[in-house]
C-alpha cells in the first residue's frame, strides 16, 4: 500500500481534517454540558462564605479555563488515538477495528463517566476526582447490588448511553479514515506539538497541572473548570505524593510554632488505668447537637449523656474523607498526600502507633466495624497503628442474615457484637467502634424510620437510629464490671451535610463536628467552647491510659486544658489549607502562596465579609498565616524525612 501523509487527491485540507475536528468538538460539547450540570448541582458547595455567585467577567474567565482544561484532557487522549489510527492503517485495518478503537472508546467513556460521577460525588470529597478514588471503592460490585433497583437501572442506562454515544463518534472517525480522510495536517501539527512539549517540558509542565488556572481563578472556582479525568490521571501518575511547599521560616521558628514531639501531662495513678472506648461517628455534623440549628435531632441517649459529659462545642474535622479522618483521630497525623497515608510511600515516617504504645502499658486494643473486611483500607490502617484485633462484619455470627445498610450491617447489631467482645477483654483495654448507619445513603431499618418526625431529613433519621443503637449498647454495658472505670470518647470522622436537599456550607460549618468525653466515674457536665481538633484525640487516649513518654502528634490532650493551643487545622482540598482559632478562620492557598480568605466567624456567622484585604485585620491575618505556614512546613518536612523536634 502506498502511503501518503497528506493525500490531497482532489480533496481540500478541510475535508481531510474535518472528521477529527468534529469528533473533538463533539466530545468537548458533552464535557461542557457535564460542567454546566456540575455547577448547577454543586454551586452551593463551591463557596466558603458569602460568595454565592460569580460576576459576568468571572464567568468569561471560567468559560475560558473550562475549555482549556477539557481540551488538555481530550487532546491528551485523542492525539494518541490519531497517532494509533495513522500507524494502524499502515499495518492492518483489523488492528484499528479490534484493538485501537475499543481501547479509546473505553478511555473516552471512562473520562466522561468520571466527570459524570463527580457531579454527585463532589459533595462527599469537595474536590474533583484524584487518586484517593482508588481507595474508597472497595467491593464495588457488592456495594452496587445493595442499591435501589431503580438507581441501578438509571446508572447502567447512563453508562450504556455514554458508551454507545462515544462508540458512534469513534465509528464515524474510523469510517472517515477508511474512506481516505486521514487528518494528515492535524497529525503533523499534533506530532510537532508533542516533540516541542518534550523539548521544552521544563517550561510547559506547569500549564498541564490541573491547578494552573488558579493563576487567575479563586480556589472555590477551580472545581468548576477542572476536568475530572485530568485531575484523576495527574494524581495517579504522581502516586498521591505530598505537596512540595516553600521554606517559609527557619526550622527553629517552625519548631517553636508547631512542635509535634511532645510529652503528655498525666494526672492519674498507674494502678487505676482507665479503659477507653472510642466511637468514631460516620458523617455526623455538629448541627445534630446544636440547639440553635433546625437540624437538631432529638436523641434520648446523647441528650442524656451530655448532662454528665464534657462537650467540645467548637471542634473541627481535618478533612471530608473517612480515610483521612481516621488517621487524624488515631494517629494525630494530617494527610497531605492525595491517597491515605497507610497506602502511600510515607507509611514508614515517624509516628506514635497508638496500639503499640498501649500494649506497653498492658492494654489490649481492638477495632470493630460492620463493614466488609479492609474496606477503605481500615485493616491496613489498624495494622499500621499496632491495634491488636480487627473485627469486621464477617466476624459477626450469622451476619448474612442480619439487617444491613448499603455500606454494611446496621449499627445496633455491630454494637451488640462490639459489647460482647469488650466483655471478653481483660482490663485495661482500648476499643474502637466505627459505625455505619449514618453513612450515605442512610438506609436505616424501615420499621424504625417510619416512626420518626416527618420533617426529619434522611441524615437526621440515621442519627436518631444511631442514638437508639448506642442506647441499647449502654443499657447492656452499664451493669458490666468494666463500665465504671471507662472513659467513652465520641468523635466524628468528618462533617457531612445534614440536609441533602438544602445544602448549607461554609468554611466553619463545613468542618465543625461533635466531640464528647464521658467518664463513667465522674458524671460531670461541662461545655468547652475552645477550638479543638481530631488531632487531639490520640493524645487524649494516651493520657487517659497514663502514657508518660514522648509522642508525635499534631494535636494535644483534651484532658489537659493547659496544653490546648486554641486552633484547628483543616484541609478543604489539595490546594487549600485552613486554620481556625477562637474567632477567626483563614484559608491559605498553596498555589498562589497567600491567604485567600479571613473571616471573623464569631461576629460574622454567615461569613459575609472577607477580611483578607482589611487593614484593620493585618495582625490577625499575619499571625494565622504564619501558623498555617508552620503547619505546612512541619508536615511536609515530616513526610519527607526531615528531622524535627
């Protein structure tokens, strides 16, 4: 066969290159439609305070960057398609029919499906898809089979429609190739661009980073323009590596502002070591406990136990993901990589493994969840932290016949099993329960749900069911010999919207969670309004156990008010870090390397006034900026093996 790279035999350059142009524009249109749907569905979650919309000039900027981001993704995929088709026609048309076209139908379909899924998944992740997605879809087929049949039909219909649409587009392009429209000019242009990209990669690489639009856009606007396939692929190729931030200050200054190697203040006799039970509460927001909130849930158990507990009314989560929340709570460690630490290359960094440390104090430790074994990688996490025993749904007798949630067994059955295992333990012990029923989609037993107030949202109903399950646990446990010498700690793994239909979210409310400490021997009611963090839980557990050696932790000890620093750090997404003190919240953008917002949330509860450019707030702005910079510098140094104090 005679090969002509540019077959001009009577056809115009436009006719030869038209098929690929229309192919690309068709895919671009579909991606753009998904962007519009994404914005309409999630616009309430895209702003940190009073920003509830965007100006016309900003819309033009968003349109420009949206098209650029989609074109980067589509050209990255389909340049390879065009090169493969060009090479394939030199060898055999069958290669294109049976190999090249099916492969790129799959890749283009996958790119579209990622953007489709992100429309709905964004509210759980608060950023576009990244490598973390690979670690939150364990047991996908068993999960699917537990979903509503109509939801499954809609899902599979949508997938089939996308694949069919993409197949038609590829078929038309390949049909044009077979008739001699080889898109030769575009092949040459793309090939030259590819070569130039390799030659000048040091100058061009930054333009390919999914966060590059932040040279002109705000962090809150970035998800609107990003392409999920682009962010996912970039994160996967980076293997979820940590941020390489600037050296903001001297090491000595950083150590003084952010010491993470510390000793706990212990005030208890070794002979009276407390048993410790930690309840990690899935997706439970502060609003369920806030009497001023329309989402306050009537909870007989919690309303009763709060009368004899310490309630931390200004506690904050580190992130919006369970696999980062559990690391913050049990390891006192921030996750700055895209993927969970216990799946990453940083697993051997210096930490204080809570289970291993407690074992030195003759504690036995156990972890119980009503989910499938190692879902979310929790079994790996517990092994990493030295927890002695891990129980999942498979360990519960007759679990296949017990009432189940889409994510696992219902709470009352796992809590009963959990209590039985505690009854068998020698004291002292450390026991952790991670509940399921308050996880989306909140499918609690219908018989229980039917009796709840009609104005309760699905998350509120699930919280009432969890409260009911805890009441049964405590009713049975109260008579046990271990109960009176036990400290019970309750802490959410992350915040989640209390009302799916009326989403309200800002930089403060979106991270505020309940933290409760109940000492069965004290029965003393306290409300502590100081800012505290998930990072403080590990130190609290070890202090309650009487651990006197040094620990590595980004938090303090809730049992020692003198140790608390009145600040909480959070990570809204991969480009933004946040610090909250007793009055202010500041968001620091690591791409622009400057604060993006500052709000006085005590006076301005709706966060209407951004004080980042307010001259009267310069002292607060400077102080909080240096705190978050010290946090970042310390965390990155810790992850990358830099010695620290």
